[in-house]
């Protein structure tokens, strides 16, 4: 069992070194596909007019343990943790939280975004387990990719709003809550509309490609060369800058100002708990940015910088790992809710306590009923024996 992770890491390192040291044609956000004009093969789940061929590096990525073992393992963990935790968070925010503060509004939308992304993970897990072979059709592939990227950038934007809102509460604590909640609702609606607009290109571009040599149909992992270095280049570069870099700078600025305010001598001496909670939020969000969002978006920019400068890039395997790790935000977000919202903490503790108390009571009732049934049976048997003796 201990040798499996070492083998995966070794394969990934060797694969990346091999990619860097070669001058193949795989260059861009996805693996590059060249039209194979000699084949017209119907793919599984989608009819493909032409087959596509990939180089040896791309073939090794598509058939290696990195994409067929490591990625589905991580996605399975995220699905098993993220689905119940975000489902419970959404239930608490919608049906158990009476005061709809701006933070609650943002966290509700964040939990909804995570839930909408995680529910599609079984398709992605099956895709990787079956050797990166997509059998569910072009439409479902586009939906999966759209929700996948939409969740990542939706999470970034809502985390930015939450960070700015926490700073604003510390600086201006006397603003009327109802007014702030209405503003938060408007901002949240604007974010959803923005994400819907920026993911439209993912639904327009064809995402499934049949690879006759490997007998698989990929979903988003292989794109035609003309699409890869043209439309997708400009699209993902703009997305990384506008939906990650700018919100990241805004979040960092909010936290720097928040720390300065918390350290100010003008702060109330009795606000120690609030200060500790704010520091926990800062550490959690910064950890999320460093672990989940920064590697994937940084590699995205490096990809296209290499394409722009040297007309080649061989870091797609690393990008797939970073993109996989970015989904961990669906598991970390509930901890953010726990640190930020007192109502969320109370309701979670209450739900867990009620469940444990209910289980204990059910066990007590079950044991009592068993004892009573035994006593009743012994009493009836003794009564019968007495009657027969007479």
C-alpha cells in the first residue's frame, strides 16, 4: 500500500521531466489534437466526423496512472466530503439561520456553487477511471466543464466579497444590517450573471475529441490546434487575470487593512474573540488561495506565456494536478463558514448533538422494549403454568 503514492509521484516527476525535455507539438491549455483525415469514426456517446491524433507525450498522460488513478482518487475524496458538508451548510443557511447578514448571503451562494459543482463529480470520476474515455455525449461534457470552471471562479469572487465584507464590518459596524443584506443580494446576483456570461465560450467550443489510436473520446483534455492557440488562449488568459488576479489582489488588500485595524489601539479591548475569529478567517482564506487557486491559475498563465514566447508548453500534466487540487476548496469552504458564522456553529453543534441524543434515546427505548417483552413472555408463561396446575 505504501508503494502506490511513491509510484504515482515518480511517474508524475518523470512525465514532467520528459515533457520539458522534448519538442513535441503538445502546446497549450489542453493537449493538442491534430486532425486525422483518414478516419471517420463514431465515438462512444457522440458521433465524431473526424478522428484526432496526439503525440507520444499526450498519449502517456492520457493513459498514465496520474490521470487514471491519482485524479479520480482526489475527486472521489472531494465528492464524499464536499457533498454532505456543503449540503448541510446550505440547509443551515436557508432554513435555520434567521438573520440574513451579508456574510450569510455570500456563504449561502458559496455553498450553492460548491454543491452545483460537486454533484457532477461522479461523471468526472468515471471518465478518468475508464482511461479518460468520455461516453456521456458532447452536451454533458460541456455542462461538466462549465460547472467545473464556474465553481472555481465563483468561489474566488464570493470569497473576495466575504473578505471585503468582514473588513467593512470592522471599520463600519453601525451600518444597518438590512441595507447591507440587500447590497449583498445584489452583488451575489451580479456574480452569478457574470459567471454565466464568462462560461458561455465553454459551451460554444466543441469539447469532445475522439482519439482512434487510443480508442477513447476525451472531454476537454484534447482540443484542435487552431482552437487551442487562438480562442482558448485569449479566453483563459483573460479569465485568469480578471477572475483570479484582480480578486486576489483585492482580497489581500482587504486583509492587510483588516490586520492594521485589528492592531489599532482604538479597537475595543473586549473584542478579543472577534479578533481571533477574524485572524482564523484570514489564515483559512489565504491557505485556500495558496493551495487551491494560485497553482492552477499560475500554471495557466505560464502555459500561455510559454506559448506566446516559445510557441510550446509542456506543463499540462502539472496543470491537471493543480486543477484537481483546486477542487479542495469545496471541502475547505465549510470550515470558513464555521469560523465566520456563529449561527452556523450553533446549528451544526445542535444538529450533531440532537442526532447523538436521538441515537441514545433510540437505543434506550430498544433495550427497554426488549426487557419488557422478556418480562411479559416470562409472566405469561408462568401464568399459564399456574393455570394448568389447577
